[in-house]
C-alpha cells in the first residue's frame, strides 16, 4: 500500500488534508467513521485506488457485486486527478445514488481517463459501491 502524507492535500480533490478527509474513512474499520454520502464514498474510493488500499475498496464494495479479491500492486497506474461531473441523490437521507466522474491517470507511459457513472446504495447506515451505472469508458 502506498503511503499518503496525513497533512498533504487529499488525492480526492476536496482540498482538505488527507487525514481530515478520506483518511478518516480509510481508518473507518478502526474509528467507525464512514462516508456520509455517495460522493464522499466515491471520493474515498478514488483515494484508496491512489493508495492501492485493496482492503478498503473491498470493504466498501456491495457484497452482491464485490469480486473475491483485487490486486492493484504493480499495475503501474498512477492516478493523477479526480473530477466529479454530476451526482444524483446519494445524500444522507437517500438509499441510492449515482456519481459521474473522470479519473485521470498515467499508465504505461500514456495518459488515461476513466469515465464512469457509479451506482451506490446505503445499507445499515453505510454507503456501498455497487458498480457502474452506465457510461463507462477508458479514453
């Protein structure tokens, strides 16, 4: 797992220090703090991809669609920037929501953009990623 300086700006782009932003959700297994909205969960999952934090990604993936395992180490992908384009529902009083985003990366010496509309659902007071809702592409 890659380390992120706790006081550095969070990779998710919200502008807060990592520890006060996505870092608190990544430590949620210890602190009990979970993302309060679908967008916050999506941003924390992006930051987890930056960190190659496979346990967090699996923990926040809906059990109905979650793969048995992930292997992000050695992929060579360096995530550079996240742009949230739109959200639908996904607030603290909703049970479902979507987040449309672009995740910019460098992989194999070339630029890559993953565009996705991700679907989320809330169960037991926690948000979970269920999978792409549509609009998935790698440019």
